[in-house]
C-alpha cells in the first residue's frame, strides 16, 4: 500500500510506530472528529485538538504536521467505519432486506456513540473543504462508499437498465443518514428502536396514502431564471454555489466576483464582511423554503399534496438557472451561537412540513406515519437536491421530481 501523503515523516519513511504512539494517534482522531463536527473544519484549529488530548502544538505535529492532514485522516477513518458496516449489509438478502439491515446497523452505531461504546466519526458535511493533495486521497474512498450503497439499493439488472434512478436512490439514502445527525440528538437512546422502525417504514412505503399521487406543484415558486448579476441575490447565489462545491474556504471574495465577472468592490457593496456571507445565504434559503411552503398551502387542499408540491418545486428549482440552496453542512463553518440560530430557523421550516403530513393523515392523503420524522426526511430531500446532479448523470428539471421527490412519497422502490 502506498503511504498516505498526510502521514507524519516517520510513517512515510516506513518506521514502525510504537503501540503507545498508535494509541495516542487514535485518541487524536477521536477527539479531532468531535471538535471538527462541533466547530466545523474551518472553526477548529490544530491547537484546539491538541488541548483536547493534553498535547501542545509542537507535540501534536509529531502525529499530524498540518490541520489538513488531520482533517483528511478523520475523513478516511469515518469512511472506513461506515464501509465495514455497509459491506455486511450488502449481503443481507433482497433490496428491502439490505436497506433494513443498513439502517439497523447505522442506528446500532449511533446508539454506541451515544453510550460511549464507540468513538464519534467525522460528519461528511465539510468534505468539499478538502484541498489537494488530501482531496485526491479521500474523495475516491468516499465515491467507493457511494458505490457500496448503490449495490445495497439495487439489483444488477437495475444498474444496467436505469443507473440514473439507482444513483438518485443511493444519494437519497446517504443524504437521509447525513441529515439525521442534525435531528437524531433530539431523541433519547431508548427511543432509537422506534425511530429506526418509523424511518424505515417511510423509506420503504412512502408518505402518501395508497392511490394518492405525489404531484409536482411546479407553479408554487416564482421565477426560475438567474438573478441580475449585480443584485444581492446574484452574489448570494454565486456564494451558495461555491460553498456547496468547495466549502466555505473555497468561496473567496475573488472567486465570487470572478464568477459574476464583477469587481470585489461590488461584493462589499452588498456584504460588509465574508463572515456575514453564510448567514445571508441561509436567510435567503429560508425565505425560498417558506415561499414554496406558502405557495403549496395556497394551491393545494390536501396535506400530502401540499408537502409534495413544496418539495417537488424546491427539488426542481435547484436544477434550474435559479441555482441551488445551500447545504446544511455549511452550518459547520459558522460559530456555534450563529449555528444554533440558523438551526432554529430550519426547525420552523421542518415544522411546516410536519403540519402538512399531520393534516394529510387527518384528510386521508398521507399514510399513518410519524409526521415528525417525515418532516425531517422531507427537509433532508430538499437539502440534498443541490448535489443530486453530481450523482445522477443527465439530470434535468423535468425528471428530477420523478427521480427524487416521488420515492419519498411512494416508497424507495416505487
């Protein structure tokens, strides 16, 4: 095996590390994952991690010379932990059995993390913040993880006949688990078995009642054209695209201005400091989400139709020139107090989805399912649609609703 480009000098030259060294290195990876998950890759420093493991900055550099080296190592460790579970789920039987096994093993892992039996692993939200040479080492491994999930959710003939749908299905399942990191802490460990059962029920059977179609609601949102390039909206859209693609670090003022072919001064005309950028982008996103929900409530009478109209419109919009919404993972780049405020705003959006599903259960358009979990799953679907085109080739606004909205309402294998 080729040495990793971010191992320390002794490891790169083949020197066999001591058991004490390896144990300390593992402790660093555990604590670093916690710090990066809590403070974001941008927010947590190598010094922060050093303090958490009772080392000084000079000592921790014997293990990881640069912070980027440590971040990459944390991602690789997380990928490996998930890969081991997925390899077992791949052998669980039918597609449905494999999905059930995958979810069961995931909840078992989360239960172990909460109880202290297993160490925490790195959340993948900041994966795009990786620069070279670390990105070239980590991304192929993450793609391998995606391919494993794709094997779990499909049979071989599906891969040959409809790879686009299979890829969308795999992206959906991964995205639901990634989003669960934000809402699962609301539940006690004793509730995990019930939460798992209800989430799997929605995944496999959908939200909509039998015979109720998930309509797209294309007229729910306004203009889908790109905003004028000198408007505040255009700056926020360009920043959103860059942050989604490259992480917060990649969204420099220079790159945003170059993307729009305007001067840096134009940026500061709208935004006083780059630190305000993520906040402004999220406020824009919240308004678009609320607009879709209000439009759906105005145009549709049944609860499940309202949810489908809002989700469909938001998924479709992100495949048009109007551009993507910001991924929730960008929350990891802001300070914890600001992040808490933003999560509260997101909770209001989720609560509207919960109300729609609850109304649907009452009016008969939705199955008898858990509205609270369904609301979180709808939010996850909207949030992950920004990257759907990267995983499902030849995606269009027209087919995005069928590929990505319908499965959550009619079932993963519908």
